[in-house]
C-alpha cells in the first residue's frame, strides 16, 4: 500500500522458476474487496 493505493501479488510456485503476477494498483477499498474475493474463492 502506498498513497491510498494497493495491489495484490501472487506467486505461482507450481512452475519453475516461480511466476509473479500482480493486480493493477487500485484504491485500498477495491484492493481489499479483491483480496476478500480471492480468499472466498470467488476471483480468478
């Protein structure tokens, strides 16, 4: 988080070398909603 923005970073360790995927920077509220959707299994 920085300046009211945040993102979610994911590491895919099922492949070698590990792949890093990041969401776009977004408002903290939107980033938190994305995180909740990920934790509930509702996001891809």
